[in-house]
C-alpha cells in the first residue's frame, strides 16, 4: 500500500504539458505510465461489463447466471489482489532506485493489458 500512496503523490503533483513520447525523467515516465494505466483500467472495466452482460441474457438459466457472476467477481477480485502484490514485489526489488515508481506503474499496466486480453477472449469465445 505504501507504493500506492507514493503513486498517488505522483498523480497529485503539479501538472504541466508532458510529452510522453519524449519523457526522460523517472517522474515523467511514471506519470505517463499512470495516464496510460487509467485508460487501460477503464478498458478492463468496460470489457468486464461485457462479460457480465453475457450472463444477463434472458436465455441464461438463473442458477447459471448467479454462479457465473459470482465466479467472474471472484476472479476479478483475485486478479486485482494478485496484480497489486506482484507489482509491490517489483517496487520492492527497485526500492533503492528512482526507477521504483515507473517500474511499479509499468507492472500495473502489464497486468492490465493481460487482463484485458483475457476478458476479450472470454466475451468473444466464452473461454480463455
């Protein structure tokens, strides 16, 4: 959780016209990663809603619907917990360097991209 607090400070720091294509400092890179992460997490949330909507169709039995929605929620919660712990490990491995914040943010993005692909597969094919 310490790392989340530190990243929140990065987000709250004064904003300026930041060109993420040419970002060079660790702070700039971290801010760019966090901007991209917000978009990726929004895409994950949208895709998760698509997956959930599959089971809200009238042709899905009530029992199956409830089981599926519970499982999807449990899977999402487990993924969020895993992502946080995994990225805290990345942060800890880089704790003595200034790269720790960008590394943490990049880790979060990596996992969000993976989750988005998983959810898309699930919504398009019904499985991974």
